[in-house]
């Protein structure tokens, strides 16, 4: 867990990132590629692992 983030916030960011990435994949499957890619990128930026805007 990154320093400076509480356990609850870490879990919330992880859950939000998963929801955004899954929504992005579903959006791509439905044919809206641009919005799907945007949702996946935002999910990766919000998530607590790797590149995080809040860590």
C-alpha cells in the first residue's frame, strides 16, 4: 500500500479503478472504442497501483 493513503481509501480507489476498466471494456465491445479507451485510461490513473493520481 502506498504511503499516505489509508486502507479504506486504497480499497475504494482499487474498486473504482476496476469498475472503470470493466466499463471501458464493455464500452469497447459495444462499439464505442474512443469512450472505452478513455474509461480504461482513467481507471488506470485512478487506481492505487502503478500510476495513481492520488498516491
